[in-house]
């Protein structure tokens, strides 16, 4: 399934030796004087990310030295698929199962390229022979799910509207024999999803709710919700051009939800999976919802629209109310929800909020363990007063501008029962610049950590 990971050595496979700065002197001491002299002459110091090619007697490359910070660093080998000459390589080092799995996953994540709209480059990726102890299932799940997030987020809104996002869910369902229903347009009103309809009705590309189900109904219910705003102009509270530029990625939460569903189904976890994706465009037309409109919601609460650019929480509230109605054993939502989360935590750390300490602790611990970190923010109850409305049950924004990520979480919490273990991940879903294994563009953040928690609890 992963084209840059090979089952067996070939006759031209090149040895790839990882070396740390601290370990370089010992490695050189065990080599011939000619090899040691060559490595010193080219100035190789074992700096992470650096490489040196060692020639064989015939002048061909006999070995590659790769500088790494540690052999079990997830990103240690992630830059090599793109930087090494095309060909096959084999890690020439004793790796335990954890290090081998991380090496293979890093290699796979570094072998991604979004080339839908341009000719593929002439140079392909270098390939790696599977490290002997690697968990291939884990690597394939994480890599293909991450690629799915990247592909969906990177696709521009002209080709990734509500219908196309729903089709991605239908394709996923077909691959794993899952059931999927898509509720479109007026049917959202007829079936009591009024907030989703209100946000998406201005677009000629009709709003919809994707509802994917998989697994044995007798197994524990795990429900994943993802924000699917395929493009966000801000609505009548229109964004400036700079704020609108990257809004093709505002469906990043939906991409994460589908990708997490993919990992669960690939693993065959004994859960009753449900994935809910409200998919809309938030655009301007004569039918756009307006500031100070009062919207009905599936839960029965009324919402005063303090700002039409806080639309993600409006579509999520209907989906979360439906998810909560089945009392799942675990409920997680992903959303590219607030700029405030990015101001607080930057682009790499999703903001985690939860009504359940055990779940929050599990997620943060898993994030550290699998190098997919997140940071918990409190659902600070005193801030809930800022969402009070004089004409409705709740406003979708506060007026003071403080704690924007937390107040968004507090809004969502209104639509989830206290008894339902729920976590909300406000994620950026984007790499602003390229790093080994993490190309610029769409990115999965919090995905592998969430899967690790679900697999540990229910697997």
C-alpha cells in the first residue's frame, strides 16, 4: 500500500547508517582509515538532517551516513525520501519495534506530495526496505490517514465543496463496507438540522450532513464529528482578503474526522463507529444569515448570531446534539475553529478542551507518546456568562474579545450532555512551512493521538 516502503532488499539496495553527533567518533573508530578520512574531509559531523555518501571500490555509492538526533525520533528519516537520490535503501542499525515503526512512519510521511494540479517532478522518492521490527499495520494506518487529511485540505474550494466532501466520505464508506447517509438542502430543515441549513443556505452548493456508520451495533459507541466549512468568507461579517486567503482549509476538522474513521476501520477496532460531518460553504448572498438573527438548533436552544464569521460552532452544535442523543461512550470533535487558539498555542498544538478529565489526560499523554502533541485549555465556567443573550438562549460569540478558544468550547459544551465523555480539538490543520516529513500545506494534528486513545480504550 505504501509505494516507498519495500518488502525485501534488491541487488542495488544501499545501506543507510544513522549516526548521532555523540556517536560519530565511536563509529569512525571502527571504520577503515580511508572511510574515516573521507567522512572527516567532507565535514560530516552527524548533525541531524545531514548526509554523506561513502563510495565503494567501483565508485558507486556503497553507504549513506545520515545524521539523526536519535534513531527513535519520528522525524529522523523523514527528510530522506525527498533528499536522497532515487533508489532503495536499508537502515543498517539494530532498531527495536518502536524505533523501527517510527522510522518507517517518518519515511512514509516524508513521501507525500500534492501534485493534483501540476506535473509530477522527474525525480521520484527514494524507497526504504521495511525495517524488520516495524508494525506495518500501524504505519499504514497512520500514513494513509495523514495523506487523506493532507489531500482533502490541500484541495481548493473549487474542487472541494460540500458535495465533494460528502463524496470523500462515501468513497471511504465504500472501501470499508460502511453505511453512509447524506442529508442535503431542504431536507436538513425537514429533519431538524436548522443551524447547519442556516449557515449553508446562501451558497448555490447546498449544505449537507454526512452520517457514516460502521461496526457491530452491540460494540461501544464512538462518535467523531468534524467541522466541514469548505470555504469561509465570513458571511456578512466579511473577512478581509488576508483572512480569507487560506479558508479552503476550514474543512480541516472534517478531514480529521474522516481520517480517524479510516484508522479505526482499517484496524477493525471493536467499536460502533459514527462519523458526522456538517458540510457547508459560508458565503454571501441575498439568502445569507445575518448578524443578530436568532437561529433554532437541533437541541432546541436558540442562538443569537453575534457574528456570522463564527459559523463553525453553529454547524457543529447541530451535529454534536445528534451525536450526543445516542449517548456514545466517547465523543470527539475536530474543528479549525478559532484564531484565538493559534494566538495562544501557535500552529503546531491543537487546543484540547474536554468535560472529562480522564479523557483529557489520556489524549495529552497519548499526544506525547506518539509525537502528536496537544495542549489542554480549561472550559472555564465563569466565562460562560459572556455568551449570554438578551433575546435568545445563547449568543455564538462574546463581545469582550477575551478567551476566544475557550468561549467557543463553552458554546459547544452547551450541546453535549455532562455524562458524555467529550473532547473538542481546535486544530490548525496546516503547516506554514516545510519541515522533514511535514510539507507546507494541509496537515493532520491530533489525529494519531486520538486514534491511540480509542485503540487503547476499546481495542
